[in-house]
């Protein structure tokens, strides 16, 4: 996740717009030799996607769990910790400790976080269902506002509404306190409230049994189409993708993702798990991965847990790692579909990073520069970038990094402030203000080195 320079003043923005220099981004410092990635996150990042997992806070202390998470994934979804019963069991008393643990772990590794979920009929405390209509509306909007405010700026995408439609052929809305008391309009209201709280989070509708064309997915499709036409804020649709032999990967899985993407929303695979074992399971996992990659707006895949033993349906062994965190054939199928290569040799796992430079603000006597550091196809724990300025330029301030200077005073070596961990493909930025003293040249950003 990108950190922005702390100080962006309205006057600076006007100056920037006036000079037309906004968005001048230069790619620099391509470091490291190209090699196929050997992790899920790394190979997904190489395809411009994230690869995530559901995480339970109470497992983070288990070293094999945490090390598998950190090595293989660059996105997380709290499995239960952000649900209504977890954060607001009692009206207006908010408890974030478990979810915060997951979010801070993710942030320390620059992993994306999917927020799950704001409005859902399940894992809903009893008090919500007992409210009258007016009170329920207030409670729903308050819940969205409080939770999204607490996590503002930290969430890549929110499942604003989860599972609002019925299974079967009716295409009808599912009965819930929200549906029954507030009527169809509650979904729209939830999205509008969500947008007003955190305009930078992507807002998703999420559901299951919508993975192929069906009466249920058609109903969701009609809703999303209507929202897009009327300007109701929606950015993405999540496809849970819980599969087993009774509910296998549909043959039109990719086509279904594509028709939603064609409405102008991102699509994400949000809770993937496929019961089974061996080759059959691996083949299904490969199909899902290939389908996502074939849809430009499929921005990432999240599996619903790390080892089978912690799956919500562990008896079906539906995940990519076995109970001892060994990689299953399903893992290899996903990695291969992502274009990655399995372990050992060939330089897989080498720490690399790249940089881009942008001039973000311009004044008459100075400008701000920003360097974004992006980890390559493996997670990194530290990075270093040299930035060379032209005399008589002087750097008056820097942020989001720890600089040291050479004896000429022109070459700055920037290293992370404390923790330099970045998940594969994840980015961070540092910045500086350059007093031009008459010279407006862009600095030279040298190669990025990582370890
Ligand atoms: C599941 C969790 O995995 C379980 O631990 C919990 O007991 C019940 O919920 N659809 C969703 C997820 O959107 O939140 C559900 O997660 C699985 C189905």
C-alpha cells in the first residue's frame, strides 16, 4: 500500500496542475535478473494480481502459520474478526482488537487487506434483529460508519454487503432483518454510506453460488447493472467460490466473471476453497486460477484459509496446504497456472525491487519528489535506493525513510524507517523536498537493492 507524502497543500496542488507536471512518472532502477516466481504472491504479482488468504487472529502466533502466510500471500481477509458479532456485539460498543492484529500484521508486510464484512444476515448479533425500522437503519449506517472509519485508509476492498440473495430459481432477495424491515433499498443505502466514509476503498458486493450463470447470479448481475446505470457507488463483485462435488467449478466460470467485469466493476475471487484431493482438486484449482487471469478486471484471488486443519470445512481438505503446511498438488496447480515455478534452482526466491520516480508537487523555489519501491516476485525484508541530486540543489526535508548522505552532499542513500518488509509485488514510497536554487533537474534514482 502506498504512503502519500504527509503534506499536500491546496496551493501546491494548484501549482502542480498549472505546470502540468502531475503524474509524470518515470520508471527507473530495474534491478535483479528476471526469473519466474516461486510463490503464490510473487507469481500473482508478476501478473498484476494479488494472492490472498483468510486469516484467523488466533493462529498468528503459530510460527509455521505466520511464515507460510508471509512467504506465500500478499493479501489477507480476516476470517471472522471484522464481522458484526465480532466488532459490535453490543450496540455502539466497538471491539477491534482481534481484527487490528490481522491488519497490523498485514501492514507490517505491505499486504492488502479485504474488509469482510459490513452488512450480512449471518454472524449478526441478536440485538440488530430486534430493532424497529428507523432504529435499524440508524444502526446499519452507524455500524458501517464506525467500522470503516476505524480502518480508513487501510482497506483495499470492503465486502459492503454479503449474501443478500436467495439460492434457487427465484432470484429473490434473502430474508434478513435488513431486507425485511428496510426493503430492497438497504443495499444501495449501505453502499452510499460506505462511499461517504472511505472514498478510497473499493466497495464490493460478495456472494456464493453466483460463480456461474444462474437465477441467483442473474439477479446479482441485474442489481450491479442497475447500480452502475444509476451511479450507485459499487466497484467490485466478489465470487466466494466454495466448491465441492455437489457444487463444482461451473464450466462457464470465466464467462460469468467476464460478464460482470463488462459492467465496469472489478471482480475478485474472495473465499476460494475446493473440497477433494490429489489431481482432481488440483485441476479445479488450476481452472479457477486460469479463469481469473483470463479476465483483465479479475484483480486477485483469496483462498479461505492456509492449512486444511484450519478450514471452516476441514473434513473436505479444501485448501492448498496440508495439516503440516506441506504444499499439496492443488498448490502446484495454482502456482503453475500463475506462471510460477516450483522451488529450488533458477534463482527463484531472490530478493529484488524496482523503483519509479514522480515529481508530485512544484513551487517556484522547490519541488517534491516521490520514489516508490516495489518488491519483485519474492517478499523482501529490506531495501536501499541511491538518489543523486544536482548541485546547487539542496534537499530540505525527507519523509517515510531514513536517509544517509555521501561526502559530496549530493547522493542520498534511502533505507526503510524501521521495518522494510514488503510482500512480493507490494510497494512503499518515500519522498523529499528539493530546493532548486535555480536548477529544476529531476534527481537520478539509482538501482534498488533488496534483501
Ligand atoms: C465462515 C468462517 O470461515 C467460519 O469460521 C465461521 O464459523 C462461519 O463463517 N461465506 C462467508 C464467510 O462470507 O464469512 C464464511 O466464513 C463462509 C461463507
